[in-house]
C-alpha cells in the first residue's frame, strides 16, 4: 500500500518548457503584433516565455541571450536586429545545447549555429513590390524614392535587392533617392520630407518603403506638402498592417505585401517535434508573401486585422 503512493508523482509530473525570446524592440506595428502573437502562442502551448526587449540594440540582444543560457532555458527565439556579429554568442548557446530559432530576419553565420529560421523570402517581397510598380506605371517614366529598413538588417538588404532586380529590365523606372527610415513611422515622415524638398514633389512618381509604417509616416509628409499620396505619388510597401489598409481604402496608398506576424507558431511546432523525438527541421521555414492592392476590399481586411495586436 505504501509503495503505490510513492509511484504516483513520478508518473503524473510533466514540466512545461521555458523559452527565451530576444525581441528587437517595437519599431513597427508589425513587430508589436509579432510580440503579441508570440506571447499568445506560448501561453496556448503551456510554454513559459521569457521576453527581452532589446530596444533596437544588438548588444542588448547578446546580453539577453547570455542571460537565457545562464538560466538554462530549453530554447531561444531570436529576432536578429542586424545580420552580422552573432557567431560568438550563438556558439555559447550551442555549447550549452540550447537550440536557437531565428524569427523574421536572417543572419550571416554558419548554419549549424541555429536550428532553423522562420522568415519570409525577403528578396521575393522586394520583387513583388517592384513588379507591381512596373505594371502600375505601364512604361511611363517613373522616379522612385526608397525608404530602406534598418541599416544592416536582412530585410533592408534583401528588399532593396529584390526591388532592384524586378525593375532592372524597366529603363523607365529609376530609383533617384534611397535612405534608411529605420522601419519607423517617425523616420519615414522625416526622410520623406527631405526627399520632397531635395527632389521636388512633382518629380517623384512613386515611393517604395521597406515597411508599411514608414509608408504611413511618408503619407503624412506628402499630404503636408500639399500632394495626394496614392495619386500624385504611388505608394508600395510591405507588411500589410491594418493602417496601410485604411490608407488604401482612402486611396492614399496603392499596394502592400503581407507578412504574417505568426512566426512563433511554426517555431514552437518545430520545438515540440524536437523535444518529442529529436526531429530536426529544415534550415528554413518560409512564410507566405501575398500582394494586396487598392482593388482589394481594404475595409474588410482592416476589420479582420485590427484586433490582432498591431
Ligand atoms: O517587415 C518590419 C519590422 O524583420 C521582416 O521588421 C521584419 C521587419 C518588418 O520592423 O516592419
């Protein structure tokens, strides 16, 4: 009788896993949604999430990862602010046998330093934006100003490259100015103001912004300059945040490429399989990229997205 009671705890106890998440910050509506969704996904799966906001600084992310390793977490999610400079700290995680999964941005480092990367094809996103513009201007001359994302980040590098590749066979389209707006609304507005001043609003045919938030800031600058965004200056960007659909509904923006904020779901699926029987995932889990334009039902899209944590 006594021995039966001793056996019970050993069978019934099941511990939840602990995952550290080094998030970049909250520069964009998209990233705010990613943070919300990651917390929800962890909760639904009974995972304890340790969340660290790096406020855009790589050194804070490196410190956070070291902290997670010291605490002995079961896995680490890393949204890397820039592409370079990760080898040393990722070696430390590897030595501690803690799997690292990259979320939404890539790094320049040997593949054995992370388990997998859950990202979109960011070159493709740029190509989708460029191809949309090619069709929209239909052979007419078009001077484009470009708002780049955070300097040195994989989406800024890849989205620029993809767009340039798409317009390479369109001599009528030229990028006349290109500068970083750091993926924020505030910088998008400031840099667009400087583009309008240096180029003259009438000489700008289109804006390509590496994310919607910068486009939303730029829309404000264009209006303040007395021009009509979406008409006088065509606007194409990336993310599909609720506010860009409101702008498209109002005719003030033209196209966006959707990026899901649910990068953590696939990451947790991969970890669950790994914890169950050691299954290793492919090195890249690619999320979808869908084009939306002002021809879509943007009121409905806005409604469907507005409560998702953006
Ligand atoms: O598009 C942008 C964000 O890393 C792909 O980062 C992501 C980008 C996203 O701040 O809005």
